[in-house]
C-alpha cells in the first residue's frame, strides 16, 4: 500500500536532529502503568452487528476503513471523524485512531474480525517528538494493541501488517470505497482490478455498492445501545436550546445575532458531547424560509421568529436532530401562531399514525394532508385540498418542498444508501428512529400569499422511536405547543 502516514511539515521545522539530542529525548522516561480496560458497553453490540453482516457476505473478505483526516487548509485538518460504518462495526468513538482499517476475513462458518491501526510508538522513535501529525508530543499518545483489543473486544494488529493481508486478496474483496478513497485506489492498483466485482454463480451481484447498501440497512433498526445514545443526544440538545433562549438579549443586541445562536449551541455540543451533528441552522425572520440556511450571519430583530435546527452529537457519534421555531420577543403574533399551529397539527397527525407495520412514506403523506388542507382553507391554493393532493398537482408543496421524515442515528440522515424498498417504501419496525419535521415557508416575495404571511418560516422537528405497539417522541420534553414555547421563554433567566 502507499504510505498513509499523515503528512508532516518539514520546511519550517526547527526540531533538533543531532544524535546527542535524539539520545537525550529518548531517555529518562518513567514506565507507564496502563491496566487493560474492561470492554466498553458497545463492544457486544458491535460484535452482533458484525455477525449480521458476516451472514450477508459468506466467503468474501470485507474491508471497512475508518478514513483519514480531511484537510481544511494547508496543514490544518478538520477534526477527525471515522466513517459511520466503521464506527458502527467496531464501537470505537471519538478515540478512534486515524487511518485504522477493520478487516473481516472468512473462516468457513463466518468471519474473523481484525482491527488494524497505528499503535503507539516507542519514545525512542523520531515519530514520538518530531511528527506533528501523529507524534505523541504533538497530539497525545495512541493506545496499544492490547488496550484496544480489550476495550473493543476485537483482535488487533499493527497497521504495518495490513500489507501482508492485502497481498493474499483477489478482486472479490469488498471494501467501503468512500471511507478512504486513497486506500481504495491503492488497493485497486495492488490487485490490478477494481475490487468488489460481481462473482456469484447465481448471478446475484455482490459488489462494493451492495456492501455499502447492506451496512446502511443494518442501521435501519437501532439496538438498545443506539437508542440510549440517541436519548443522551436529545437531552443535550434540549440544554442547548435552553442556553440559546437564555442568550436572547445578546442575540438581539448583536448585528449578527444568528451567529450568537450558533455559537451558544455549539458550546453546549462541545461541553456535553463531541460536537454538533451537522451545521446548525439559526434562521431568523425570512431566513427561516431558506431550508438549509447555515450562513447564520443575519441580525435577529424584535418580533422575529427564529428557526433553530440543531443537534448534539455525543462521543459515540449518535446525533439528535431537533427543530424549534421560537418568537424571540417571547410571544407569537396572531399570524405567526396560526402558521405554527398548522405545522404542529401536521406533526401531531404524522406522529399519531406511527406504529409497526405502516410504510415509511405514510408518515409524509399524513403530514401533507394537513398542509394541503390548511393552505386551502387560507385561500393559497388554486384548487381544493383534495385536488392539490393528487400526484399531478401538489400545489401545497410550494410551501413545503422537503420531506417530512428521515432516519436518524450515526448520521443525521442515516441509512442513506438503503434501498428504496427498505427506506421510503419500507415497513416501519420497532427500533427504528426517524424525524418528523413538517414546515410551512412563505417566501418574502411570494405573491400567492397575503403580505402578512410573507417572510414567515416555521418548522417543528422531533425524533421518534418506533415501539412494539406505537411510537415514543424522544424529544417531547422540549416544549412544542405555542403556549409551552412562550412559557419556556418567559421562565428562562437571562
């Protein structure tokens, strides 16, 4: 394989290179006492996930890289986050070592899993002090093979041994190609072919795309560990929204008050989790009508609604995804309240039908019935609500062009590579977690609505767990009704 050691800057290095210095810095270090950890909670769950994947790909070697750090600018990287499939199958979280690779090797009845990673370097090595990308003096120590093996319940090996394993593979190996594109390119060159080609006798394709699909579909139903992590993420997110409300005076006073909202929420995300699960949307006034408004550089004016779409990602990488639309002055105007109540009715109607056995698309269809009815009642549609709901019409979708729900988990838009028949057309099952997030958005220059509606954007988004006989709204304790929201703002100290 090509050398995957992270780049190190040499043209401005002042690190001494004399043999005297090297001898000196390598000596007189105390012995470290690092007892082996007990297996972390998720190790047993990760083993079960690997077993399920193994059953789907009998006899094929499976390679799942964690990936490399991504460059932000020159020699500055974005914070490293491993590929979600890697995190799901290993149970490793924010302490994942950059460049690690999970290999599942056929053993006849299933697969043997081995985690290859760059183990801690000796303090007699130049890496220890001279490599700003991976050296312990610069970024802290890495764990030993034995520590990670005990921690994750996985066999481990040094990354340097991976070449020998890859030498024994052929083009039937399956790899998660988008996890580490340089690794995959080098593997293709090594094998003299694009890995993951179809090779089944029954003409059933077994390709890299199928592997990625299966890895997505394995995450459609969450296990007990995942559900608990999502609860933690939702709880931290609630605190983040409370922090924002407490900062409303500062938000209103600053010329870029949306940035104050973003920064306040991000502080909570870093304090109580890993970071935000996605770029926070802090959209005040007519910015709330821009669905993915993440510039967050606008002022927040008295009387505005501010749409905040935000979620804390905890250290295991599971993220919440919550939207609340808040009146920054503390109360909704009559028109704002009317729009808000319509969106809330759509959200509640969608939630009411969630139970095992329905199709996922029914959630969206139910919300749209309310959106169509409300916009027809207000005179915004050229036809009746029933006519608008016909597939060839959809006039009401002018005011809500996005979908109502998406799966949630390690990715904010989780399970994205699942088949349509497993996702949009799939049957809802206990353990699924997804959002319900209807909205109404009246652009500031939309002549199909009265002037008093223009520039109002409202979305209400909750995270829903499907239970054996219905559903649980994981975020129901974050105020949702207009009166609850107004009371929340009123009782929050500033």
